[in-house]
């Protein structure tokens, strides 16, 4: 009959989708565990932060393995990264968030897009993180800051607000230069503005 | 004709049972809300005392009554596969009951009511087949998400009453619950509501932390 | 962390769900093949109808096997039929539709709920078809009728409209006995009314 | 400042998007002209159909040239077909519709996916038509049929309805076998069912 | 303060002008609809005759009156850049006017009123700067899309009145308009409405063709 | 075919639109750079403010040049300002915001509509800024104030809140003179109310 030829093709595409979904779900479980561990920073003390960061780092290796599995699947379907991108987009933004946040907690600087990929041991030319996913992950880092600053001050670190305000201020200026076509990203960027304002108000409270 | 007359009876029976369950569930909800209000009326200074003891005891009795009356009415409608068939009809009441039991448990002990403890309290309630009536994991978890909103209200009252330490310990409690929810595997029964409830939980948490911060700055 | 005790229970439920989904997808593929074969009746001739019915019957055995697999899975999870019902609901209405339609084409009568189950070799007390799913399947039989009648008349069978009109008229009267609170089912029943009207129009054309 | 590195990357991606859009707009203008010419078939006579088909064929060469331009752009951005697919998706379904419909008018058979690509001189491994876009184009062919059949009968061709009904009936059966994940495509497929019913009613009118 | 008082005056002036234009546009719409109804009341047998002549003449006069009164009121509000500034306020009326003129033109000649002809009829209407008032291409085109619905109604009446040939010629006319619209370049002013109007036009066309087919089968 | 006469006219309009869009996009890039530079004021110190203002002023000349290009295009299409206004509306409000804010930072007063135009070297009778666009730009100035005040106080300028509160209070009174029928503008004006309230809260904190 008609169409006999590509029933196979459609079903193969469905099968690839299922295969990717299975790995993505494992990644989702992993990143959720890491996010739970990261919550520990909001206890606010230096020890709590150090311990949370250490716990997140423990999960990094499994996350790399799963990313490598995704990369291996996509290697068999060259040129189809963006065909299936919607499936792993969410976990990739979580990856970027986690890696960038932990790095900021340790060094106070922002990981670049390339650094996030190399931290996850991904080779961009084979299977990387989409630039917009990285930027969304960075916005998530910003979204966590007001809460972090409030809890640090409560725990007695009165220098934290100035440090974070300066970081977010640079980040905000950097984002403003981008011509954001993606509506979702633009919305997240609006949130960044609010985060900055909130952190500046904590800074103001501390000074007064 | 005859077959359809039989179908009509079956459909009517199912619908009537569902209606009865919805009503019993509503009764569970209303009575549970009363217990929650009672916990909020406890003195917020954390000083304890005889009046508080008495109020806690009364709330405990009220919960016992809910189990013996409305929840029993729910259970008696159910047997075998009925539990899952009608779960949507009685879930709202069970979630509110979990919230009430857990908020009272928190007020008394400062700890989270576990799933095992919650089911143990229900062990005397039997369904129509004589089996012990149990909470579904989803109802327990969704009830606990709402608990965090109540704890937030307790925290605000405590701060307002000058109890500086309370907010910090409540922030730690809600923080642990929030963290715990991140590692709960997603199941179909949770998928619809959980993301939104977690958003609400996070905002409760931020409110408690902000209250705690206000006391410090 | 909190809730650790749950993980096993919830993950087990997810595993059951995946297991059921796999069988349901096979059933879906099977019923789609059967529906495609059934479309042959619209060629309108007696031979075409007989041949389509025969083709559908060929797939009946695999469908029974798959239903038996579902039943076997559910036997291990007593009392949880309605916990997972949403997964196979769609294929069960297709099953009811196919079995009932083929029977109607062969005998001109409506299979009861119990007969549909026994045609699929399901024991209701173990693993049956939900009554509402059966009723939706019956509505699908009705929806196919206007097209069938038009094509039978085109192929020269002028007795068909009267037979179908009488069948749908009885069916309509039977459905009116039900207090339909289920919105989806009520909507499908509204379609039945329209089917009957259209068949009566054809009957009128033929009489003139 | 932060992000200096990939402002360029984001802007490059925006530029590619604009470049593709420009070609797509030309393709859109071209396919709209072809669709206008194709409308001539609804005059219903053999001459009108032949003349409309000839006019559409005249535009085929420019359409191939534009497709080749798109292919050349995408060759410079390997692996990004699905990143920008949304831009040309609409015109590609129009291409598939036009080429498949004209072929059907000439030969009464359905062009396969591969044949549509070769008619447009596209090499699938370089820059092809997405399978789902082809299927949507085929649905558009079906959507045109009820109108075509009505007008052919008006112009005196009483054999047309049977021919079209048989074609659509095969097409409908073929579609039923597909496991359609794409919601849009599934919706279009529902339209096909209606087209078939409508054509069968014309066939019925003609026979009675 | 002073600057803002001046801004207030400017804003008020603009808003008042817009209101006057909306009103004048509504008057154009109402009067144009009357002309369209009059065309529908013409005998549908296509036999012509004195009564038809008279009715067509009256419709022509009514259109002339619309130009001299309501459209003139629109034009007199406008000068230079005002045309595009306020075009959304008066476009609905102009589109209805195009529809009325075009349906009358079709009834008389069986041909499509062209953009040049439509503007020529308006040549005596001047704007506040003494320039001839013109239709925008978008208003002309959108008015013509609505014309096809009117022709569909004429076709159904003709078939009902037993005029077998009319439907076929009307199908050819609407088919040509529909085909023509496919090659009109998309401009911003059309983008919002055109796709939907083309859908409606196609369904009118199918209705005429079906009517024509019913007569034949 | 019909409408052939139109093609030229409509295609010319599309060409004008593309020409304007190209200049507008350059203006957009320019104003985004200026806004990023302007964010520097939130560091709060006098030097930071002076340096940010200087940086914004550097970009003013290119912005004037681009505006002159727009004016030149529109000179060739007399009376069509509002036909294409939607394209540059957004950048014109940004222009008004930037010029008015910088002026306020330097002199503490509000630039009038006419002054904004002359600062951009636009002649209103040839190609000006729409009054509503100017007013929206002024609202954006107001929206930036709460953050500015918080950061100035943090940096030790305790006189700033009183100055800004007085400015916003006058602005609020001035806006109340307007009959705002434009919904978008009215919404922005509602924001102004909130800005004033927040600044007054800071003023209150400082007084205590």
C-alpha cells in the first residue's frame, strides 16, 4: 500500500525520541538530586555552603556519563541535534545552572559557555549545550541570588550583598547588550532585573 | 434495550457512589480546616503552658473524630479496585486531612509526620472489604506541600510575637521539606499539581527566610 | 533526606506504568492496522465488505494475546485497574469498536458489553473493559455508518439504508436510557444523533 | 565585559535566520503564484485543467532555483537544518502540495516523498523535505479534492468522483497506519476523512 | 507643568479628532450597507427591465450622497500625515463603501470594480489640504474580499429563482478574484486580516460551486 | 490576472518598510549599548554616575546620524510617518528615555518633548518623535529611579531621595493633567505611581 516505505522511517524517529527521553529522564533525576543538595547553601553558614558544593560535585561524574550517552546517541543521527533539542533542553539548562552556580560559589566568577561545556566534558562540535540554554541557566543562577543573600546576611555575612550586587550588575549590563530573539529568554532576563533590585535593597538595608 | 437498562443501572450506581464520596470528602476537608485554625490560635511565643497543652489535646481528639466519622464514610464506600477508580473524588479531603495531622504533629514535635506514621493513625479505619484504609503516596505528598504554607504562617506570627528563634528553625524545617521534594520520583498522580505546589512552597520558604532576616538586620 | 522511604514505592509504580505502556503501544499498532483494513468496507460491494471483515478477523488473535498480557500484568497489581486505566483506555475503545463493528457487519446486531469482552477472551472479574469505554466504542460504530450507507448505495445495495436506520434508531433509543454524566460520552452520543439523521436522509433519497 | 564572546555568535545566528527568511519569502511569493495558477483547474474542463497544470509547471524552475539557494545556505551551516526548519516549513509543505497535486492531475497517482524531492531536484542527504512536511502537503492535496470533484461533475465529467474516491480511500487507509506524533499533522489527517466523505457523497449523488 | 498642559491639549485634540472620524466612518458603513441590501432586493431572474433600471439608478445616487456627505466629513478631518495616523479609525467605513460600490458595479456590469475606478469616483472629495481623497490599497482589497460574500448570496438567490446560468458565471467571477488575491504581495496593512478573509472567500466560492453543481446533477 | 496593477505599489511599500527596518535595527543596537552603559550609574558613586553619563553621550552622535537617515527616508515619502511608525516606535521611546535620563542626571530637570527632539537634532515638522513615545520614555526614566535611589543611599548620598521624590512628585502631578486614553501609556503611568511610593519609602528610611 501507499506509505509502506516510510512507516519505518516515522517509527524509527519515534524510537530515537524514546531513547533520548529515557536518558533525559535519568539526567532529570540526577539534576533534581543536585538541586536538592544545592539547597543546603541557604542555611547560610560557610560550612553549609562548602558542604552543599561538595555534595553537588559528587553527582557531577554521573551527569557527565549521561551527557556522554546522549552524545553517543546523537552521533548516530548526525545533523539532528535541533530536531530533538526540545527533549533535553530543560536538563541542559539545569546542567548549566548547576555547574555555573557551583563555580560562582567557589570562585565568584561566571563560567563562560565554553567552560560549562568543558566542565561537563562535552565537545561542542560533537554534542554541546545550546547557547540559549546556557543563558537560561545563567538566569537561574541570578534567580537564586536574592534568597542566598538574605540567608547569608542572616547567618552574619554582611559582605555578601555587595559582592553579589556587583556580580549581578555586571551580568545585567552584559545581558542588555544581547539582541534576544527568544521570547522565553527575554522573559527570564526580566527576572534578572528584579533579582538585582532585590539584592541591592538588601545591600541598602545592611548599610542603613 | 435490556442490556442498556443494565448499563444505566451500573452508570447510575457509579455516579451515586462518586457523589457520596465527594460529600464525605468535603466533610473531611471542613473538619480538617478547623483543626488547622486551632493550631494557628495557639500562643505564638513558644512558651508552652497548660492552655497550649489543652488545645493540642483537643485538636488530637478532633482528628480522631474525623477518622471515626467522615474518613470512615469514605472507606466504607470502597472495596478492591474502587480505591483508584474513585480516588479523584476523595483525594481533596485526604490531602487536607494530611495537612491537618502534619501541622499538629509539627506543632507538638517540630518534626515531619512520616507517611508510615500517617498510615498508622488510620490503621483502625477499614474499607468495605475489611482492609485497612491507606493514604496514597500522592495524597500524602500533596498534603505535605500545603503544610509548608501553614508553617510559613506560624513563622510570621512567631516573629510578630517577638519569638526570634522560631523563624530560623521553621526555615530549616521547610527548607528540608523543599529539598526532600526534589528527590521524590515523579509519578503520574503528582505530575499535574506538583510543579505549581513546589513554586508555592519556595515562596513560603523565601517568606520565612525574609522574616528571619528582618529580625536580624 | 526526607521522603527517602518513598522512592522505592514510587519508582515501582513508574516501572509498572512503563510496562503497561509498552503493551498498549503494541495494541495501538495492531488496532490501527485493523482499522485500516476495515476501511475496505467503504468500497461498498459485498466482496469488499467480506474481505475487509476477514482481514480484521486475522488480527483478532494477536489482539487477544496482547490483552492477555495486559491482564497478566494487572493480575500482579490487584485493585489497581483504575490507577493505570488512562493508559489503555484509548485502545480499549478501539477494541470495542472493531469487535462490535465486525459483528454488526456479519450479523446486523449489537454486541453487548459482556459479549465484547468474551470475544476478546477477557474475564471481566480479572481484567475487563470499562463500561464507558465500551459505550464510546459503540458510538464509533455509529459514526462510521453514514459513510458506509452512502457507499453501499453507490455500489447498488438499496436495502442497506433501511437496515442501518433501524439499527441506529434502536441504538439511539437505548442510549437515551442512560443518564450520561460523563461529558466525553455525552458529546459522542450527540454525534450519534447526527449519524442517524444523515442515514435517514439517504434512506429518503433512495425511497424517492 | 561578560558575554563579549558570544554577542557575535548570537548575532550571526540572527543573520542566518534573516538570510533564510529572505529566500523563504521569495519562495512563498512563487508558491502563491503557482497556487493561483492551479486554481484554474476548478473551471472543470479538460482544457482548463491542462492549461493550469502547464502554468504551474512554468514556475517549477524558479522554485528549484530558490530551493537550491536554501540548500546552499544550509550547506554552510551543517547540522542546523532543524534549528531553522520552522522558517521554511510552510513553503516546503506548499512545494510538496503543488508538485504532488500536479503529478496526480497528470497521472492519477501519488508522488512518494523521494519523488517529490527529486522533482524539486533536492538531494535528501544535503537538504531535503522533512517527512512530516511532505505528509502535510499530501493532506492539502486531499483538501482540494471535494471542490475539484464538484466542479468536474458540473463540467460533465461523471467518472471523476469514482476515481478520486478510490484515490482518497487508499490515502486514508495509508494514513491510518501511521503513528502520528505531530498534533498538527493529526489534525490535518482528520480533515482528510471529511474530504473522503464529501467526495463519496458526490459519487453517490451522481449514481442516484 | 506648562509643557504638560500643552501636551494635554495635543492629546485631547488627537482623541477628539479620532472620535469624530469613528463616527463619520460609522455613518459611511450604515449608508453603504443600505446600498448592498438594495442590490440584493433586485429581481434575481436576471431579466432586467424598468424596475431594475430604476433601482440601480437609485443605488448610484445613494452612493453619490455618501461621498458628498459622510466620506467628505472623513476627508475634511485629514491633512498630510493625518491619513495614516487615523487610518484605523475610518478604515472600516471605507471598506464597507468599497464593498457597496463594487457590488453595485458587479450587478450592473458583471465586472470587478478596479482600484483606479474606485478612486476616480472619489476624485471630487477633497481633504483638509485640498488634495483628492484616495482609498488605501488595503481598504480597497479588504472591501473586495467582502464583495465575494455578497456575490455568493446573489448566486444562491439566482439558483433559487431558477436562473441556472448565473451561478456558473458568478463562480467564475469569484474564482478569478480568489485567484487574483493569491498574487497580491503581502503588505503590513493586510497581514492581520487577509488570511481569515481568504478562508471566508474560499468557502463562499465552494458554496457557489456547490449551488451550480446542484443545478446540474 | 486581476490586481496586477497593484503589485508595484504594494511591493514599493514593502521595500520602504525593509529600508526603515534596517536603520531601526542599527538604532536598536545603539540604544542597547547606551542602556548597558547607563546601568553603570547604579554603582552609586558620583564618579560612576559621571562616567556612565559620559559613555552614553559618546553614542549620541551615531544615534543622531541614524535618526537623520530615518528622516531622509521619510522625506521621500511625505505624509507616511504614521504608516511606518510602528517600526521605529520602540527605538524612539528608548531615545527619549536615554536623552531625558542623562539630562536629568546632569541637571535634575525634565527635558520637554521639543528639547528631546532638538537634543537628537530632529526637526519636528520634518521627522519628529511622537508625543506618546516621548511620554513613554519619560515613564521609563521614572521606573529607573527607585533602584537609583537605593544605590545612591548605599553609596552614601543621603540627599538623593529627597531630590528624586520631589522630581517624581512633580512628574506625577504633571501626568495627572493628561487625559490618558492610550491604554499602554496609562499602564506605564500606573508604574510611575509605584516608583514614587518606593522612593518615598527610602526617603522615610533615611530621615529616621
